[in-house]
C-alpha cells in the first residue's frame, strides 16, 4: 500500500467524521423542529455516510491490487467530495 492510498484512506476517514457530524446536527434540528425537509436531509446525509464507509472498505481492497495511478485519480474525487461536504457542514452548523 503506497502513500497515495494512505492519504486516500485518511481523506475518507475525515469525510466520514464530517458526515457523521452533519447527520448529528441535522438530526438534532429535525428532532427540535420536526421539519419535513430536515427528515429528507437526515436520510440524504445518512446515505452519504454509508457510501463513505463502503468506500473505505473498497479502497482498502484496491490498495493492494492497484498502484499510484488509480490512487491519484480517486484522491481528486475525494478532495472534491470533501470540499462539498465541508461547505455543507459550515452552512448548517450556524
């Protein structure tokens, strides 16, 4: 397993934690307000949370079969996703 795969796994771990915080914040808001839009957002964020966890497992398997070329491509995707979830987190945290 190369350094790029390790960085990918770290990025996915950060994404997972960020999504966990998003689900907690939105879930808390939903329980306080009961707003229908919040229930949809809880489900939406939870699906991304599951996707992030599955990606961690898949990346672990890919790391032992593929090299740095694939890791770099996936790292680009991870950085874009992490940026999007960071923006979402900062917008709902307030």
